[in-house]
């Protein structure tokens, strides 16, 4: 009897392992996805607060600044981020599917021991990402709203904080691939029909929940208000009337900017990633 029981356990274990292989998102659920995205809000807000410490420091983003007398066609910021990604790649950062480098063609082979990361994503769609759009929006749209005009010469620490912001935004927006995978497996029949018809509008409509999006936008705005307070031994400095100029002066980052970030860029780009992922889901 003991031998039969042992045999049964072995069979069940093998079945469980097989299920993991056949179902690439077996460990993924909608609750886990939501928890991840909610936690990423904290990371993004703190990264924005850190970048807002420094002035705009425009020379760090101007290729002419480094080009004098040298054959360089890149800004200090671009070179800094390229080299940082190369080092982080050697340390194994990009073994995880949650991380996607901005300069993938310059990322060397990792020197870190391989780690068996879970493979929840469908292979043919796994590399869908919005990093080019994130890069452009961050430097051309968001940064002028986030940082005050000025130049203090601290280009390395400034661009290092840019990199932290970029990586957090990339991780959050490109996590749309995981969102799409979970939703696809929750309603395969409906999604398959739309994918086969290449119905982008239909997919976008199915993926959109305006009520939930409004909750997210108001929550990140509130987090920016709470996390951005100036704290003293007597407690936080009162921010005064909401949206007043004095209230904003007492905060480390403008909550309205964080709201706009999610409203105009983070949420729309995430849904674009979800749609692109789904359109490759049956490849």
C-alpha cells in the first residue's frame, strides 16, 4: 500500500510539472498582475521624486556637448545609459523577461550564472515592447515638466536618475505583455476571434476599463502627494489648498505631472503593448 501511495505521489508530481510546461503562465494570475502594477506605482513615484531633485541640465542631453573635437554622435545621457545597461547585462539583469534594455543591440552576453526565471510569456510575442516610445516621451515630454530649468553640472547623478525613471517606466509599461497573457487565458475564445480578424479596435475595447483606469490615475496622484511631502519632527509640512501654487511648492514632485504621466502615456502605451502582444499570440 505504501508503495502504491508513493507511486501515486510521483504521478501527481509529474503531472504538475507537465502542466507547468504546457501552461507558460501557470504561476501568473490577474491578482498577481494587479499587485505588481500597484507596487510599481510606488517605484515610479519615488524615481520621479529623485529626478526632480536636479535641474534640467540640458548639456547632458545635447550631442554637441561631447562632440567638440571627438567623433561622437550621441549625448552624454545616451552614452551613460548604454554603458550602464552593458554592465547590468553582464550582471544578469536582462535574464528576466520583466526587464528590456533600451540599447539591446549593444547588450553583451551575461557573465552572471543563469537563473531559471519563469517563462510566463508566449515566445513569439515575448519581445514586444514600447521602449522607443518611452525614450522619446520621457526626454521630450515628461522631463521638461518634471525638472526645473537650470544647470548645476551634476550630469552623472542626473542621468543616473533618468535611467532609474526609464527602467521603472519600461518595466511598468511593458508588463502589459503579462497583462495580455493573463487576459487571453481567461477568455481564449473571444480573444482568438479578434486576433484572427486582426481587429485592433476590438482588442483595445476589450482590454479597456475606464473605471479601473480612473482609479489608477487618482491613486498615483495621491501617492505623489503623500510621498512628496516634506517631513519634519513635527510631521509633514501642510500642503495647503489642493492645486494652489503654495501647495505645489511644498511637494517634491507635482502630483498633476504624475497624473498626466499615467493619463496620457503610461496607460495608453501599456494598452498598445497588450494589443501588439495579442496580435502575435497565435503566431
